[in-house]
C-alpha cells in the first residue's frame, strides 16, 4: 500500500510505525510543515497502562521512550494547605521534543519517508495513494477540505 500522512505529530508518527511494522512493504510518506526540532508544548506524561500498550505494540519504541523518561509512582494532592501523597500509580514523563525525535528516528529506521518543512495548501497531490491520513491537528486542512464527505 502507498500511504500518505499529513502531519508529523505523535499520532501520525506512531500510526506510521505500527503500519510499517505490520507490513514493511508499505510505502509511507509523512508530510510536515514544521521542522524536526519544532514543537509546541513542553512534555508528555504516560501512565504505566499506556506504556504497557506501547510495549505490547512496539518493544523498540517503548524501550527508547522509557530510557529517555523520568518515572514516579505518586501523585500529590494539596487541599487547604495539606498534602496527601497517593502512591501506586506509575507515571513516566518525557520532554515533547525528545519524544518526537524518538518517533522520527524510529520511523526513519523502519523506512518511512518524512518530509519536513513542506507546507501543504492543496491536499489534492496527496491523494495519489491508497490511504490518506489526516494527522494535522485541531485545524486540520484535510478535515476542512473533505469535511462534507465525512458528514
């Protein structure tokens, strides 16, 4: 299959990883308007349950993420000046840029073509594929362009 993905955020990147793992013959291209070191936001926190999902679906990506993460097992709740520490809930945090760079590298390792600094104003050329995925965020060009089709 030939697959085009608009948007190199976590959703588009991880989707590409999972598809490429399932069938390495897929030709996957990700088109992203920003650069590989551009990001919005500071960090991402995963619960142990989410990390287990990542581990079950791609051990390599899971290992890279956990090596670069900080972990803790408590949540502090402060109410009226009193702190209550609740333990037993595992979490891991990672800088958003570090997380994205791990996903970028994993995609490249699997043979995904990532095209950074590629602004798309007309999605028509992206249609030359078997599957077109819109992973371009809240103000999605694909959602705006093809919204009537999906109503």
